[in-house]
């Protein structure tokens, strides 16, 4: 199965399509002929719009095409609009669309974006499509398009293509662009520059545009390589204030002019300001582009963390991205693993398959199998998305062909996940058939699960998986969890740790990408807390989580831990009263520890609670009920199930379930104070831990914003636009002084403590509805 999957990877373009592959384009003129520099062509840029086919519009509608030239999200000139065409599914224009920009001023990474829309005589109520393809549109809020249309215009499809090919040669000749369905929330977003430049591989029923790129010169027109720049001017004092702003801050035109004028001062005094300099370049002027490219040759190397921002969609220039990748080469393997998920996501912004970032990731993956393992699964988990199927499959094939010894390991992992998925589907089917009797359901389904796992094919596939822990499955201890998607709880015998068990949870049919990303952030924040307290990392529980496919993934089980709900319920005979027993948690820790061990456990609880209070507040993590917070027997508190982030809190009947900035209940304080009500010293230390942790995270605020921006196209429903990232800017109080920010956090801390009774009421309701005593 796995061999077939690898061998078929290169042919994925033609999957699910009955149409033959497109003919190869005519060969470019040979290199022996003289090339022309694009900067020498002063003709206005234009294209010929020939026709559109399979246009999904009503017969009474007229169809128009709008075309715009973009560099990142910046519109380079006024969009060109075709005439209206009547007909059924075929529309012929044969018209030239001319743009108010010369060929010489086209940036290297210019892309041509098309929007096809119907013009109706009557206004029809448009249904909201907020969740459909939202991640391909929201980023336009950073650069609104000057498109003025009435409510009589209805989007049909969109498609993008590069103006230059991968060799830097201006495109010429006829091309057919198979488009993507258009679902913008606002008509201003019909043009979709953040969308893929790949044409839709499923060509059978998609709208197709036939366009022609004219020849401006008898010789091939090429974008020039690096050129020499001119000197800069003196340093200006206003530059410092501009450079200290966060990445979300907008620059006015005067500030951009100032930055560009003092670009050499930026290089000498603020090298980390390169992203702001790039936003100040006039990408429609080839002279500015030449000077910028010259600057890149002598610009000091940025730290890898600062260079990550240059891989954002706002910086599409090829040389800029190559410079950024050069900075990433200084990353250690551990640091690269920390940011690998984001680096895989920004591969979507690369217009050509063979690019510096792809080569960098493949090289590091082949040098370190652990990196290769996660690169494989990060790519494979998104293969179901048509916009990246071809690109990611080619990278996967390149990795597998260059890492032959790793293929057998990956093959066994793929087969194991396939078996787990089959077991999960069997359980779901059994629970549906036996839904009338919960007891009968549990008995029959558990028996069917055991029988399935004992089969030789399942036992061999699920045992002796190649991993750092080398576990074998223990069938008798495996079970499924009592939730809608029936996740599997698989237990292994860990041979390398003296026979201790290791558990994983397999989820199928439930999105794990949000958990994957949010957990990454929590770990990143904790790593930064090392600067505050060298022992802080060992107070946190960084359990593993990995998305493995479309709505499936694995989560590591934390041993010797229980939920707050279970701890409360086991201490009370009445579920409604359990949430209000402030002694329950401390008594549970006393049962697990005594003497010095108890004191150590309380210290662990205090530090981990401080870390998660700050992390959940800054990230805006919601749905914090008593089954989503756990405590280990050694005292570490940790959160699970990060389904709602960035302040997207649940509500019922218009009332928010969570009315506190973060969870800090009186039973937590009771543990921190060691059961002594007047122990103000311990409570004061805890509060100081929270404040110091908050200040350290705030000082790394630009990095957090950058990493969230790199995830805008990951498909997270609560991270689709720059507006969502604004929550981080507000929670970290970026733009304020440390004193002002600390004052804001102290107010939130007091609010969390003062309103903690609302949390207890929520927990009471949760305990009553779901009495989940072990």
C-alpha cells in the first residue's frame, strides 16, 4: 500500500480528473540568443483575455473578468476589467487588458490575479460563507483592494498565475487557467492574491480562463540578477521609534519614505528592521528593487527567529526569501523542530516547487531523522487539500527517495495508523447499532475492539513501532473513550524504560490541527520562561501531539494524572457540591505525597499553575472546564483540549460561559498557600511568578505575532485573518510601556480571582451533566 502511494505521488495532478493532461508548453528560445533585461522594456504591461469556459453562472447573467497585479498583498496598479459577456457556459472576449504599469516596473514576484463574476439585473440575498475557504481571503485586510462594486455582482471563481516563470523569464504565449470556486464574505475580496498560484487540478467541472501573454521583444525578457546600489543618507532620530513597533503596526507613506531614505542607517543600526524596510520599497519601481537587492548582499545576518518574519506572505521577493533561508541555517536541530510546523505552512507561499526553503527543509530532514519524521507527517497530514497536493507530494517523494532507510519505518507507521482508523470505525459502527443500551454497547464494542486488536495482522502492525521508545501494544489495557468520535486509548509496553506503559490517544474524525498549533505555542512560551526560572521547564508537562491526516491525529497520554473533575467528584457524594470543595485538590496531593515530597509537589503546582495562567491568558484559550485541566500526582498542573483560542470563548443563549481572563480558583490558591488561609507570602510569590512570566512573554511578543501570521493559511477556523492576531497584541499590551502592561495584567489577575465563583458555577454544571468519576 505504502509503495503504491509513493509511486503514485508524481501523478497526483491527474487524480479525479477524466481530462487528458495539458500539452507541454512550447520550448523557450535557446540560451544562445540574446536576452533582454526587463528594465529595458518601457511598454505598458498587458494581456489578452481570450475566453472563459464552463462558467457557472445563470443564463440571464452577464459575466465579467477583473484582473489585478499584486506583489504580496499590495496592489501595484488599478485593476483591469473586461467587458460584459452574455451566454451560457462559454464566454468569448478576445480583448486586451492593459495595466497602468510598465513592464520595466514589474517586480520579480508579481502575480496576476483574476476574479470571474456574474452581473445580475436583480439583487439576490447572498448566503454567508464565513467558514468556506476563509483562510484564502482574510489576509487581504492588511491591504484593502480599491474595488467599488454594487450588490449586483456575484463572484463565480478566482485564479492566480505568476508573471515571471521560475527562471525569471517573462511569460509569453497562450495559457489555460483552471480556477477555484469563489466564496468571499465581501465583494471587495473577489481578487485573492493570497490564494495559490496553482491551477485547479480537478479540471472536469471547473471554470477555465484562456489568456495570452504577448511578446514585447523578439528576445526572451529576463529579470536581472543582483545589481549595485547607491549610498544612503544620515541617521534620523525618528527611525528608532518606528523600528520598535510590533509587526502589526501599519506604516504611513511618510514613514515609509523616511525608512527608505535612511535604509543604510537601518542596516547599520537596526538590522532587525529589514521587514519594515521591505514594506517601504516601491515595488513598482525597478530602480528601488535593484537597490534593495544590492542591500541584501551586504545586510548583516539576522537571528533565525527574526528571519522567520521574512517568510510571511508580505515578502514574496525571491531574493528576500533566499536571504531569510540563509539566516535559518544557523538554527540548531532543536530550534528547527520547534518552528517546523510554521515553516511547512509557509511553503504555500512559494510560487515554485524548487525554492530555497524546500531545499533547506529537505537537507536538514535528511541529516536528522527526527526532523525528517515530523516533516513527513506535517506534509502528509495536509495532502487532502487540493491547493497543496502537488507541491507537498513532490516534497514527500524527494524526501523518501533521499532517505531510503527511513521508508520502512514510515511505511510501518502509515500501516499502523490505517489499522487504528479501521478499529475506530468499527467502534463507531458498534455504538450506533447498540445505542439503545449503553451497557450492552460498552460490552459488545469493547469485545469487538479486543478481538480486532488480537488478530495477527493488527498485532504485528501495531507492535515494535520504530520510535525513540520502541513500544509494543498491550491489548488488554486498550480501550476507547466515551466521547462523540470514540477516540482510541492505546497502551504500549515501553521496553526501554523497564516495562513502564506508554499511552497514546488516536483521534479520527476530529480536527487536531488546532490542538497541534496551540500546544506548540504553549511549549514555545514555556521555553522562553527558562530565562525567568531555570527550573521552570521541568514544572511544565509538554506532552506530544501530531496531526496525521484529514481530521485525524495522535496525542500522548500523560501518566499518573487525573482531571480536576475526577479529583473533585471522588471527594464528594454529591456532584453538585463537588466543585465547591476547596480541600479536595490539596487532599488528593496529600494522598499521593507526604513529607518533603508533598512540599515539592506544591512547589511544582505553584510554578506550573503560574505558567499556564499566563499562557492561557495571552493565547486567549477558552472552554476551560474541569475536565480540560489535569494534575499529575507529582503536582504539575496542565491544560488539555485547546479547541478555542484567541479569545473565541463559548457562549450559550447569548451568555459567555467564561467570564474570567484565566482560571484561578480558590482551591488552586488553597494548594498554593499550603492549606493556610493567611499564607500571604506563598500567594505573593505566586503572583510575582505570574507577573515575571508575563513580562518575559511580552518581550517576545513580536515573535509570537510573526509565528501566528505564518499560520494564517493553516485552516484554523479561529485564525483566518490579521484581525484574529490582534488579540495577541492586546493581551500582551504591545505598544505600551512595561509599567503600563504590568498594570493591565494585574487588573486581569484581580478580575480572575474576584470572579472565580463563576468558574465554580460552570464546573458545578459540568460535573452534574457529566458525572465522570473514575
